[in-house]
C-alpha cells in the first residue's frame, strides 16, 4: 500500500508580532524583534506593508506582494564560512550581490555599541576557485588571516588589526593558474599548509597536492610539496604540536562521497612527511567515504565516515592499536558531501583542560539537530534550538558558534551560550544574518513548508519534498481554483534541498504559486542507499520523483494539474530539461545553466567532475546519448526559458545555446538569457533579479492564465512574440 504523510516543522520564531493597526482599511504590521545583543525586546522600524482588512479575490499567480525581486536579489548575502580570532571575535566571509558578488572578510564588533568592520580592503575579493566551487578560502590564527584572492588566486597574509595591507605569500605566475584552498597554520615552523591546484601544465587536468607555504616569505618562494600522487586532496589537519598531519584523498573515477581515504603522516622536524599510514578507506571489502578529520587538544584523531551503516557517523582512531571506533551509531548524517572545502559539522568543547564532549550536528529526515556527545561515556544529548538547518560549528569557552536557519529565519551566524551541564541553553544571539530585512514585517506573506513524503515509481519506495502553499494575507483565490505549481529540482545532483527561509521561494508563494522543493532519490541527508538511487539512473530517478511529486499534489487536490512548471539550476537544470523532453507532466520549464548534452558535459567539464557522469549515467556512449535532452527535442511539446553565465566552466554556454537553437528550430516558444561576467551560479544582484522576474512572467504568459501584478518588461520569446 502506498504511504503518504504530511508534517510541518514547528519552530520558535525570533520575531514576534505586537500589533496590527488600521487606517482607512490599510493595516500596518508593527513588530518586535529579539535583540541580537542582549535578547531584550526592542521596537524596530515598522515598514509600511499593506495588509488589508478584507481579503481581495484574485486568481492565483496575480497577487501583489511586497516581497519583490529587488528585495530578493539585494537582501540576501552569501556566507562563505566563519572563524574566531585571537580575541574570540567572529570573522566571516560575506558575499555581496550589490558589489557584483564580491566576497569580503568582516570582523564582529568589539562590543554591543560598536559596528562590524570590513577587513578586506578595496581591490581584493576573497574567493578560491579550487574545484571551481571553492570553499576554504581563508584561515584565521590569532590576529592574522591568510586568504586566497579571486583575481590572481594568490595567497595573501594580512594583520587583522591596524589596517595593514595584505602581503602576497605565493608567487605571481602572470595569470590565476595556481589555486589554494583549505589551509591551516603551522605556527611551529612558520608556514601555511594547504591544498594546491596547479593549472600551469594543464587546465583540464591540473595537479593537486598538499603544500607548505612560508608565512614570512617574500611571495616569490615556490611552495614545498608535502603530499602528492592522488587526484584530489582535502582537509590537511595538523596535531597541536605539529608532529602529525591527517588528510583526505581520493582518485578518479570517485567523487569524495563515493570512496575516499583518510591518511595520517608523521612529520619530521623540518616539516616533511616521513611516513604515512591509511586509517580508513583502504579495506577492499568495505566501501566508505571518510571526511572531516580533526585532532583534539590531546592529539586524538576524530573523523566522520559511512562505513557499514551507510550513514556518516563520528569515529575515533585509536593510535595505540590502530583501530577505528564508532562513537555513537545513528541512522543520520553527521556531515555533508564535500562540494566545497571547509565543512565543519562538529567541534570539541574544552572543559577543565579536557575535551571529552563534542558538539555535533546531524541531518535526519529533512531536519537538522544539534547534540552533545560524551565520547568517553558514549552518551548523547540533544540541544533544543529554534533552527531546522544547522551547519559548521566551532566552540570557545562556554559558547558554540554555528550557522543556523529555519523557515522563519534566514541563514545566520548564531552564538549559543550554554550552562555548565552543556544541555541547558543560557542564551542565543544572532551575530550576522544573510538578510538585512526585518523578516517579521513580511510574516503575513511567508509560507511555511510541509515535509511531504510521496510514493515513487518503485513499489514500496518513497521520496521527499518541502511543499510551500500560496500565502498572502491580502488575497484569496476565486472559489474552486487551484494554484499553479512550480517544482524545483536542486543542483548537485548529490546535494539536498533545505527548509531554511528562502525569499526566492516566498517570491512565488506570496504571488499565489505553490512551490515544491524536491529531495529526489540521489539527494543527501538520507544515507548512502538513498544517495545511490541515482547511480546509473540520472535522468530517470530524479525525473520520475519530480513528476511523482507533482502528480501526487494534483491527485490530492492541492494544485492545478494544467499549470505544472519545473525549474532547476546546474544538475537541477538537467533534470528540468529531461523532465520536459522525456515526460509530459509539466507544461513549461526554466533551466538555469543546466546540462543539455551529457556527452558534452563529460568532454568539457572540469577535473573535479570529469568522471562524475560515469557513476550517474555510465561510460557507454549510447547511454550518454540516450540521457541527453538535446538529442530528443522532437519529443518536446512545451515552452522553456534558459539562463546562462558566459564564464561558466562547469556547464559551458554551448550547452544552453544548443538546446535553445534546437527548440527554436522546432517552433516551440523559447527564450535564452546570457549574462556576461557570470560563472556557475549568478552572483550579481541585477542578474538574480532579472532571472527571477523573467521566469515568473514567462510562465504567466505561456501557461498561467493570469497577469502578474508586477511591472515587468518580458524578454522576447521566439516563436511566440
């Protein structure tokens, strides 16, 4: 029997509505907000958001909303990681759409009365291009930060205090051909140990190594290679005394979540690796993907792996017996796939010179949890926090710092103060938020997600999605009308959708759309078995699950079956194109830098993903051909719009141009929007805004049967205008 279930995450909001006052039928919401400094309730500026006394009747999709594309594109800043300096102040990497996507290091204010200050001077952009996706672009130690600069990809050292200019640590090769990421300081030898990706000999097959860079050099000395020979490296981590180094390595054709190895090297007095041993990942009878090695202050090695159970759990290496010990087995994921460098899903809590307690976060059935693990006693206690999504943890004193979000609160850096027993939370404060908006002022227009479980095409098997229904205090639809549905297929495809507040989703729901964010088979967060449903079946399982979700919502009477649309970016764009070409469920779609030709992707993509399609589809050319939407445009019967960055090296522009030309030639409505200066993912506010608006008006004109309330000049649509 098919199993269907609905549930809704219920959270404590950080914002509270105090009053709604009326003047001539227009209501102004006046709200209270918890102060991020002292948790006292303070009056915030009440923006004039129109909330009408009586709901107006208007078709779904035509509703006017204060959540505009300008707000969506300009409100959200990117978070590229955070760290603590020598004074315990937070330093974070902030990506700014309003500065053409520039990433800047920012330091927390010294006190409640102060303001945060930019560390990165004008002319610098903190971002690395290792693996193209980057991450791990900076490291802080005391009052010194080392970072990678986007324009030249060189490493720079900068004093946090005194406004000193950054000093180059690595040579200038005349072009950004040598890249660095995921580094740590070796203060004993005065060097910086980091992953290096060297494109000097080959841009398509660069050499990756772990190297040592002099911290006091003149920026002309070639880094010293410590570890080499494998295709990829990550997480070089030193013991407190510098005597040992752990790292993760893997080789083609594997991705790091397929199969990797954890190694430990014993260091000489000169900082060279004298001998090495493999701790996990080399057993031919067991497939695992260890990740996130960390040394405690006592020199004990901890890490995360998914051996035997298929779930990423915490483990400890017992050096004396060379054994690996599971700390707390649980059918949950204690880490994320390493698409970017720098994941940190657990942290040691120092108490009285000991760190037997570990703060850790895990994902289970679409929700994040924070727990305290006593790895000596084997006990585990949950910490109650008002967040459904928790990432990247660090600890100092009686405080935890983490990235947290919920359906009611945008991604933020959160400071959690706890009692000595580690369970009772003394206070929560927001250090930084990805959105500068007072979200409570828009609460009458926010849709909270339901976790939907639906049957797949495989008997007895289910998949999951977050369903957002239309929500706008001012409007209701005419009786009997059902809303149009936009299904989103996330990128990756080895990734996961989350329930964190996303204004780009609220842009749709506040205008009268239903929105389903699907975690199709192949998504992370549900264990290896769920993740590997996609192996050999990319373009089948993901497409089927997106279609099954839409069909389920139609049969349960929640959406209009004649107005089903689908969107996705990157791998999600591929799923979108495949769903439009190989199925007849959806009436229109939008692909953002999506894959149209799997063969071309395999031939043109970068080293990190150059064998990814082997596991997702297979090596046989006939399979690559059969899974490529570009080869079967004759099956397409509905309109589509495409968006593409012209500097994209992951999915080159030729992919979008090929599918556009084919659809245009067939005579179907199609539009292509190309952005200069954009790579794999749009970072400029004006492009984020334009993409969102043009998707909306494209769907409205082609299948919506309504007129959007916003004043949007539509892009020209071939075979339609």
